[in-house]
C-alpha cells in the first residue's frame, strides 16, 4: 500500500516510520527544505525524534506539488500531519477526489471549527476523516504497542487506513463517528491541563480520578450536542486519549498544568516547552462552543480562567469544590 504523509513533526514522522516498516511506498513531506536535507543525510529527524532512525525505504521531500502529484498518480492515502492551523491550507492543496485523513487535534483558532467542519466546507463530497487515539509519537516510532481509530463516514477509506498502518505494533480500529473522535481529541487536551494543575498542587490521586471522570462527562455532553455518538467517548479517542494525555509524562498539555501550579506564567511555560500545546489554544474555543449550545463545562471553564489569569490554580480548585451537590447522571447534568 502507498501513503503520503504531509507534515514532518513528531507525529507525522512517527507514523511515516511505522508505515515504512511494512510498506514500500511511503513518502514524508516537510515544509522546511533544510530539515529534509538533514533527514536525507542523517536518516533521522533530529528536530523531533532524534533517537529513532528513518527506514531506508522512506522517501523524503520538501516539494509539496511533487508530493501531491505523485500521491494522486499512485492513488495514495494522504495523511495530513500538520497542526490544526494549517489544515485548511493543506486541504486546499489536494485534489478533491484524493482520500485524506488528518492527525491534528483541536479547534481552528478564530473560526472554532473542528477538522471535519473545515473539510466539509472545502470538499463536501470528499473521501475524508480523522486518524486519532491515545498515542505519543515517540512510542509509535519505537514500535511500542499502540491502538488508533480511523473515523470516517466512508468505510472503504477506513479500511484503506487499516491496510496501510495496521501492524504487529500498531492496531487500527475503525469508527463511523468522526465528530465524536474529533471532539475527544480536542477536549482531552484541555482536561489534561486541569489534571496537571491538580497533580502540581499535590491534591492526590482521588482528585485526579475525579477530574478525569467528570472531565469525560463534560467531553461527552459537548460531543453529543455536536452530533457525536455517546459511545464513542468510552473508546480510544475519548477515555483512552484522555487517560493518556492527563497522566502521561510525555504529555505537553499535562506539563502546562503542572507548571501553572508551580506559579509560572503561561508565556514562560510555552517558551520552555518549545512545542505546541493544543489545549492552551483550544480551551477558550471549547468553552465558547459549549456555551453556545447551553452545555455546562465547569472544569473547562476553570482551565480557561487560569490560562487567562482571572483565577489562580488554587482558586479554580476551590471554585470547583464549592459547586452544589447534584446527581451524577444523566449526562446532561453537570
């Protein structure tokens, strides 16, 4: 099977490495020609995955037009591995009939759109969807066991993703619910910041469990209101990705929460981090979309207040704990 991956960040590179281990025609595109030259010479992505060798069969290019043309001629599956901010422009660069999945998680800054909303506006009849799930790029690149979900309304596209990526170390499940998978992938980043704050304040394991569980309820309420299936949030892109991102030491969003609890400023944290932490940029959008739908998301609201400097981490915790007691179910209850 042939696949072209657009975006040579950590996640795009990790998937390219994984696919190239059992596919002969894998091409990885990077915007930066100097980065591509370095990767071709050293056979490693020193910027993002310096400890993992690139397979000899992995093709590398910085020529987007050539990469897209080759993918179209070979009828490749195309994977967009750029940040959400570039999804619109990347989709515009592809022929409308090209099958495409994206990896980016979050909401588009400014418009507040999820990936499927961007794609549906540009190519309403396109074969498209999202590849997501609980996954740190480094572990995928090292062939450590991982499970992902390919979510699309096109069953043949989902099966194409399975054929390309499914291997001894990477299991790929399919889902007909791209909305739910995208909401899970976006909201879990915000909830990971909350969990990082709680852990940074040494509130204990009880608090962590409560935050993850009630955060999952928030995520589900928003997702269902946006048209997702509630069952999706008990799967890989919901509970699975939330647990990983909220508790894993490789999580950038959890790290942001930990540093906020230490009293560091957001600017300093992001400067130290050096990589995108999508939850920082998605939090306000998640809250805005929830409010527009009449959905209560108190944990998300608290994260936004801390990020914007209106509450300290300690004050945010106190505000959450002061909420009135109520029934845990149904999901529409806060």
